[in-house]
């Protein structure tokens, strides 16, 4: 048990009492297992494996288990959880995915590696080979701040916007009858607002996260319910949701039935991924389709029809609340998982007069 950190020894169980996840979506090639083995040999076990108490199956730590087994360990520290099937599966995915979302701060990495005394410390104990360290350090380049110096209101990451998404958003703005007021829901860090502020007299930013420059720090549905009435003279509104803005769109249309001026509506809908992986969804709740119930996606037909779901929702909302709509642009990006669309929305009473 000496290989387990002292504070974890009370959690030690026989390694034969737990089972690796047979459906683990993250594979551990030999190179990965060898790196974990090296870590266990040098540092021992410093964090427990997460195991489902009901099944004995590992939810997080399959690679560590495999490496410990290969080293001939008899015991391993374990934390037990009482997750149901769906929670266990989603936690396992999140545990694997979250590590991939991290990135290296290369200047700090260089400083840390430079402080190591390689005369007494084996550099391979960091998990890096000499070649990998060299390649990482070669990526370090001087930081240029030209954009922040010359661009009014520069927002970090604006260069990362899908160029076609941005182009279509700007095309939609060209159809605005006026450019006095834009509402940017799901504004995030303000990458689209960076451009909107150059084109509109006023931009109202809304996000549930308190990013710098957000005007209303709340969920989009809360803003719509409590503040939309203050901004009914808007000319442009953007539902730039990474998930599905279906419920917010339904609430929005229910609140603007008295609006007399045309406006431009843009949206982002990332529901395609849930349809692609055949998850569980309520299509009525989001798109006013079918019965109001959660269904399991069984084949690829829903993914193929993703475009039609959004068009169905906009058509129905316009018919329900007295509007006509015209598609300005439609772009299915992110490998087909996300739809970016722009609509010209016109009150029927206004069109009847013309």
C-alpha cells in the first residue's frame, strides 16, 4: 500500500473488486499507459479512481486502473458514487472531454521546465519526451497586441468566429430598414457585438454569464420576460445560442404580437449534435413538432431533417402571432451540427397595407 498517498489509503480496495468500463469512449494506447505507469512508479497514486457502487464499473480512471494492473498492484484507492446509468455515462464523457479542453500556457511551461534540475530529475517524469518539449517550446512566439491597439473595443477571440457565420450575420444586417437598436441575446464574450456596435446606434448585450460589457446579466428568457418591453423599437435581434433557442424564440414571439415595424432575426441552433448522437429530446418543446414528450432518436432521419425543424418553428410562430418571414441566409456549419440563419420578419398588417 506504500504506493498510495497516505491520505488515500483508507480508500484502498482490492483491485480485483472493480471493473474497467467496457464502453469507455476514450481509448488508452500503449504510449498513454506507459506514461501513467511512469507517473505511478515515480509519484504513486495521488488521486482516487471513481467507481459506480451499484455496478462496480469505473466511471473515471480507466487508464490509471490499467496501468496499476500492469504494474502488478493489488490495491488501489477508490471513491464510490451512486450514479444511475445516464449520469454515469455522461460523467465519464465529461471527465475525458474536460481534459482535452485545457491548453498549455507556453511561457509558463518554459519557465517551469527551465527551473527543473535535470542533473537530479528525470525529465521523462513530467510525461514529456525531450522531443515533445522541444516542439512545444518552439511554438512560443512574441505576443502581438496590434489588434487591441488599433481596434476600438477589441474583444479577444473575434478571429475565431466562423467566417461564413459572420458574413451571413453582416448580410442580414444589410436588410435592416433602420440600424438604431440591436439586441444580442446569448452574447457571451461579445464577439458578434464587436461588429454590431460598428453598425448600430445602440447594442444591448444579454448573457447569463457576467462577461465584461454585458448590459443584462441574466438568462435570455428572463430578459425577454422583464425587459423586452423597454426595447420594442429594436431593428435586429440575435439568438446566438450554442444549444437550441427554441423555447426563447417561442417566448419572444408571444411578447411582440403588437410590433408594427419589420425587423431582422438571426439565430444559431446547435441541436444537430444531440440529433446526430441519437440522444433523448422533446421536439415539441423546442420546435412545436409532434407530441409533448421526450423521445429517443432512433435513426439519422431527425438529423437529416434538422433544417426543416427550425423552419417549421419560425413559420408556425409567425403564423400564430401575425408575421410573415423571408429567409435571408441559411448555413449549416460545424460539420452539419449547427445552423446559422437570418430572417426578415414583417408584420402581416404592414404587408397588407402595401
